[in-house]
């Protein structure tokens, strides 16, 4: 049975090899999925961080992509700069600029950068409630930062802005409990969930775990 709190889509973060493209396309054709691609020019080619060649293959598939921008480029964007990045094929960009939270100045900078590239900007928050206003970006509750840390509680999803997201130690083993028991969603509110470490096996991105998450959330057939 699908869960009662069904997110608008699920973001699976960390695809790093173009050999995954076929499976990503097949899952995207069946379920509302976004693929979070970690972008860091200094780490490209390491696990989690695909090279430009692999990213080009991902974008050629026509699947929904979000660039999770890390490292110096994320810092530059948060400071108001406009680093040169190829964001073709991405519909959203998440700016992983640090764990200290996003000041009004950072929010303004990210919103401006996203508008330049005609994409949605995403920022992370760690408080017990989502910001009272979106201020032109999407907000992801994230205390884990890809480390699989599971928070003791999640903020209620009761905002009236376009999207807010939930992450933190979610995987196929606990996604149903997380959605049905731990995430409290106001009626007619739209949200997404994000997972990274929860869909890796022995350090490698695992499409079978992504598929299991989708089946547990939406059912085997939509």
C-alpha cells in the first residue's frame, strides 16, 4: 500500500556514473522522480561527484535534474558572485554553501543567481520550522548533509509556498514510517523528500533501492 503522505516527487541524490542512465530513465517514466546531481569542479570524478562527461549523459536523458552545487562555486554564489556553470538541463539548483544556515543576504544572492539561469533555487534549513516565507526559493530541511543522520523530529510541513523538502537518514527501510508517522503535512501542502546515503549500497548509487523507495511511497503502479 502506498503511504498516506505522498510527496510531489522524490529526489535521489548522488548519481555519479552514466551507466545509470537507462535505469534512471525507466524509473523516471514510471514515478515522479528528480535526480540530484552533485556538482563540484574540485571533486569531479570522485564517488558522488560525476565528471562533466557523465553530467552531459544525464542531461541528454531528458529526466528531471537538480544540480546540488558544492564547494567554491556554492560559496561564490552565496556571496553574490556569478560563477560560470553549465546548468543546461537542470530545473532546480541547490546551493550547498555551508551548515551555518542561510542569511537574508544569501537567500537574495541565490534567488538572483537562479533567476539568471531560469531555474528554481533551493536552500537548506535546520530549524524546528520552515521559514515563514519562501522568499523566492525552495527550502529543504537538512541536518544530515548526506551523512545519513536521522533527526529526532521533523518540522511540520504546513507552508503555503510552492515546495518544501524533507531529508535526513531516509531510505527504503524507513520511508513509510517517516512519511506516515514522523512527517506531519497540512492538507493541500506540496512537499518533496530527498535521500542520498539511503540509496547507496557499499558506497555505490543503487537504483534498486531507489525503485524500492518509489514502490513503498507510490505503490508498484501509479
